[in-house]
C-alpha cells in the first residue's frame, strides 16, 4: 500500500525549514500575504537600531563616508542583481516602483524617436498603466498606449512599437509571461521591453541577462522582505546605459554631485538613474531582507513554491468548490508565480472572515481572494490548515456577518 507524506512529514524534511526561525511570525497566524508585504526578518530591528543609534546617533553625517551610506544604492542593487540574473552595475536601488517605471518609460521613449506606441495588456497592474499615461502626457501626447489581450500581444508588436511594458507575474492571477519569448519578439521588431518584477524578484527564477532583457523594475517590500515602503530597484542592461537618459536629473544621478555645479551632467552607468538622497533607514532594512534571501538555495525556493501551490490548490478545490470557489489563473502543473487566487462573489467578506480566524491573505476587486506563498517561512502544514479554515468559514456562513462586509481603506 502506497502512503503519501503528510504536511508534517514534508515540513520535517523541508530543506528551507530553518529559515522560518529567521522571521518574526505572530503566534496563531498563518501569513499568506507575503506577496504584498513580506514578514519582518528577525535581524532587521537590530540592524536598523544600530544604524539609528551608532551610525546616525554617533557618527552623524560622517556616516555617509564612514559607513558607506553613499554607496548603499549600488551595493544593495548589486545584491538584488544576483537574485534576478543581472550583473553588478546593472541594478540600483532608488525611489519607488512607480517612479522607476516613469524614469525608464520616458528613457525608452526618448531613445526611440519615430516610434509612438507603448504596448501592454488589459488588467496590468494599475500603476504601470498610470505611469505610461503620465509619460505620454509629459511627451506632449506624441505617444499612445495600446492594450492588447495576452494571446494577441506578440503579433501586435510592429515597427511603431517603442516599448512593451509587462508585469512578469500577474499581480492577480499569477500568470507568468515567457520573458525570453516576449523579449526576443520585441527586439526583432526594434522595440524595447520593460519588465515589472514586483511579484517575481525573490519568488521565482528570473534570468534577465539570459533573456537579453532591456529594462526592469521591482519593489523591495514583497518577497524581498524589505519592510513597508521599502525602496524599489531598477535594472538597465549595461549595453543601454550610455544612451539612455533619465527624465529626472536629480543630484545623486549627477556625474559630480558634490561639485555643486548649476548644469546637470549624467553620471556614467547605472548611477545616472539615481535621483534624490538615499532613504537609509528603509534601505538598510531592505538590505537585511535581500541578504537573507541570498542565503537560500534558489532552486529549493522555486521547488517549494510550486509544491505549496499544488497542495493549496488541491485542498481548496477538494474542500471549497461546492461553495462556489473557483481557481483563477494557471491550472495545477502550469508555470505560475508564488501566489494562488480564487474567485467568489463574496470574496471580500470571506477574506475578512479568514483574517479574523488568523489566516491572512488579501482581496483584489472585484472578487479575487489572493494568497501569497512565501517558501522561506511558510510551512506545508500552514497551507493545509488555511484550506481547512476556509472550508469552515464557508460551511458555517461565517462570512455573512455584517462586520465582514464593511470595506476598509486597504483590502
């Protein structure tokens, strides 16, 4: 008789099991929202306190040199580069994802005069599309945004396409674009591609150089566990850096920032995409999260992500389909990001009832319940229990309580 390992058995042999103790995880909580805000690494509080008390408190402004605050954007960027298949000097930490999107969209459009179209898909993450709209307005309406369904996008790339802007892992569905195929198709027609890696970096394998990628951005507070509002990162392939100009010529992107000259002259390399003074408190928190991620075996992370997803989808399907819960996104066995989404007409209220029971995911309008799977600290027993709690909430109709129907500012 063949027996299958239980979730507890799988946890006992999990190659990543020791990482769980490296995070602050509240007792009685199953945290399935690390794809929106990563959990707090244990080491972060002490490192930030050291920066505040010893570096800021004692070294004061000398810390820009003595503790290399000034080099932190490039230093942490080079560490992130190792997670996304880039080289040192191709990634820098700066600003927010939205600001970095704007910088790279404008840079790409300016570098390709005569091409007018930015191509994306309907339902891409809203800020990505908003930044395109802002860039088009800044360029005097000389460009246009074209939204093409996913299955028609490659054939829509033509000689008028300046830039293809896509989110590698879709924020709702966890669908994954074939980065190599899209990049090759765009470059064959002379277009550039800008990848949003916000749900990819630290979650699934990414090989920017291997795909001959042009541009990318990503955030620091999801799978990189950098903390709320952690600064973002941007990638510019080394072959493009000398010809792309940032639209935001801040002093940190100047060739000689401490010469304090009146005119702007772009720094060489990736540094030209810096803008303002690095936010050291949040940047150092991000570095702790990135260092922790770099300790983990990347293949083990990817393998566990797939296994957690398979277990969760199977359990929710077996337990909750009869209540009208439907899987959204890739079917079992297909490539996916490290989250799983389900649809239900009462999705918001169900999620609130789950949160009240200690199972924390999030909701995305109009009807999507989204559950992040973070392999460094999530156990197989956690996803099994989360499916069981969902069944209980649905069977008892607990989500029908009025308190769970009141929409909060953040969903």
